């Protein structure tokens, strides 16, 4: 039985991106690195199993994430930042602590006001809403498919402890109908604001019309509300639209019908085009 891949961050020759593959925060980092043409190796883990490896990499408090983290929704102590993904280990020992440091490293800094909106509002709402449906009784099997590319060891482990992990995630994310409704409203409010910005900027978030830091941050964090075909760009097998409940499908269609949702879909179509 093969153990999941581990590495010594002191001896790597190219950046190593540590992820939970289907995380939308990890998607920000993955897409930014790909678009910038930075060669890297992704080190993916299933939820729960990642904690030991990530905690070891973040032993130094200076290397702990400053971004949103699972548990923020329920007021769990911020010490959970020690186990947050993504993080990027660079040759020489430097660690980029979260999506925002990785995005800045790859494509430049994001406007601080929009960074706050994306990190502390949109990202949290999408995470809570997505798990509300992924962890529903009739949909919990979908995560099993989403980790199908994980190591044999992780998949076997998930078979035995997956239900316990998912129940813990529901508690950490404070998942209930009231919070899901609040998350839906947050997503639609931000999509409306992005739609107005697109109108003001002539149809693009980037002044040059290219995919820049803001485009990739917004499109990655909002993607799970429109379900583009190539989320993850091959790093994860996502469910199809028809796999979700009718309620979530209706919400996805509502988001797709907005200017911001359409922009996400169009941006994902452009994803294969390398940065100029």
C-alpha cells in the first residue's frame, strides 16, 4: 500500500504547492502559478489527512496562514490556521503562507479592499454553501469521487474515517439552512458588484483585458457557484452539474445568468491560453 507523497522542503528544486485539490482557495494558487508560467509540483491531500503534513510545514508560527480558514465560520480558534491550505514551498526554504501570498508572487498584489471581500466574504460564503450541498445526506458520496485521484492509502483511510471527517466538517463550517441562505445572499451580492465593475471597465476586471490577479482570484473563488467544466485544470475530478440536488442546480443556473457568473465561465474557457 503506497503512502501519500511527502517531501523535504529543504531539498526541493522547484516550488511545491500543497493542496486539498478541490479547494477553491487552492484553485486561486494553482491557476495563478499556471498562468504565470511558473513550473511547480502539486502535493495533494484528502481533507483530514493533510493536517499532519501541513502542520509540520507550518511549525514556525511565521509560516502560518493569514487567510480565511475552515472553522472561522463557527468561531473555532484561529490556531487552525496551522493546518490551512494552500501553501507554497520554494527552493531554499521560504514558504508562501496562503493563496494571497502565492497570487502576489505569481501575478502581483491584489487591491486590498477586494482582497478582503474575496477572502473574508466570497470565499467563506462559497465554502459554506458548497459543503452545505456536498455534505447533504443524498450528496455525501460526491466527495468520494472528488478524491478518486488520491493515493491508495488515502482512499482506503477515507473509507474508514470519511464519515467522521465529513461530520466534523459540518460542525466546523456551521452548516445549516439559515447559514446556507445567508451564504447564497452574499454570493449574489458580490456577483452583482462584480457585474457593475465589469460594466464600468468595459467587460474585463483587468485594465489590460488580460487575466490578471483580480480575475483569477474572483473566478477561482466563485467557480463552485457556476461549475465551469475545467475547474482544477485536471488536478481534481469534479462532480457534474446533474450530480447535485435540484436546489443547488437552480442556484448555479441563477449565478450563471449574471454578468459575473458568465465572466467566470468565459475566463475558464480562456484558461488554457498562456500568459503573454
